[in-house]
C-alpha cells in the first residue's frame, strides 16, 4: 500500500517554478531540485515524473497565473484602454519582482523551442488566450470611441502581444521599469483616438449603423 504524501504539492510546484525560472531548464539539475524542494529523488519521480514533466507542470502553473490575472482584471467597467494599460503594467511588474530573470514563459520559449512540443503547446495556448482577451478589450474600446480608427482590434491586440513579449526580453538587458512604462504609454497613445479627432471614412459603417439605430431625424418646421 502506497504511503500518503506528506507535502503540499502546490507549494512544491511553486518552488520548482521559481527554481526553473531562475536557472532555466537545462541548467537545473535533479540535484538542484532535490535540494530546493526538500524531497528525495524517489518522491519527486513518484509525484511529478521526471525533470521534464515537473518543468511542464511548473510552466503550466505560471501560465495559469497569467491567465487568471487577465480573466479577472478585464471587465466591462471603466475605460477599456486605461484598464488594458493597467493590466499590462501589472503583468510586467509581476515578472519584474523576480529580478533580472525576465518572463518564465519567454525564457522557456527561447530556450526550448522549436524542439520541445509540450512547451510549444503551452505557449501557443497562452498566447492565443492573451490575443483573444486583448482583442475583446480593444473591440470594447472601439465601440466606446476610444480606439484610433486606423487600428483594428485584432491588429492592436497582436501589436500589444508582441510589444509585451519584446519588453520582457529587453528588460533582461535594461531592467529600468521606467523604460517599459514609457514604451507602453507610447503604444497606447498610438492606439487611442485623439480627443476631438474628425471621423474618417473608416468610421462610416459604424456611423451609419448608429444612425439607423437612432431612427429618422425629425425635419425642422
């Protein structure tokens, strides 16, 4: 009869995540995991499988944290662009708390792709979720008249996705948070409709729909 586990599996996964995040996959030896987790090799293998399986569990846990942040922070309350800018700043700040280690996801992609299909699958799922969340938020910004008419919500979402991924890499070279904040501010200035900007031909379909919804305009007598 197998003995019941006497450790908190989620706490162990968090410690493994931080170790892999700090050292990278290849540089983390099983002896490092034994020392960091306080478990024998047999216990690690029995609970999580080999090093690669433990790494996949740890990376999945990290990505789940990001997904929950996006899912709970983006809603229908308040200006859409300001809310999205705040969320992206919080995502960058959360990774900045790790020092110069950068983003665990970006690091894993750079180290293990294109040869690790399990990491690729996790990364694709996470990036797709982020793109859809950004797109939905920018669609709301467009409906509310916040989004620059030259930018479609999908294009804007992909721009932001690539910007955040790039900032995570640049921050490993220059960790100054002011640089990342300035890049975000500049990008959102480009995405935002200028106050009092005149309508463009691209606005015509939306304006026509609004006019139809409002009904005929009464003639002056």
